[in-house]
C-alpha cells in the first residue's frame, strides 16, 4: 500500500508545486532541511513503498498515484533523458 508520512507528503507536495520531473537527494535536503543521509533514508523508504522510482544513482522520479499498485514508473522518456543528460555535448558531429 502506498502511504505517505508527513515528511514524504511535504516532498511530494513541493515537487509537484515546482513542476519537477526528476529530483535528487539535494532537492529533498533543501525541501526538508535534512542531512543527505537522512534524505537518502527517506527516499529509500519511499522506493520501498512504491512512491518513488530510482532512475539512476541520485536521481529519482515520483510514481503517479493514478498508476495504483504499480511501483515502477519511467516517466516521459524525452523529458527524463534530457534531465539525466543535462547540457552534455553530443558524441556525434553535426548533423547526426
């Protein structure tokens, strides 16, 4: 069952308010004023409850409640890919 404690609820609320697709441990630290270890523990528990999916080390995505009991969600691949790659230069010369 997907349940939210008060800290996790605050993180979900702020992430939705900010319109963030992907979030990091640093985002959770900023939102709750936690140390990185405590924020990591909170995210780990949220992953265990099916509220969050780990996209890669240190990058997480909320699992929409509309998905019911699903615990894995990859989001929009274009948006997530762009956020994960950031401003990295492409490996191929123009035009590809």
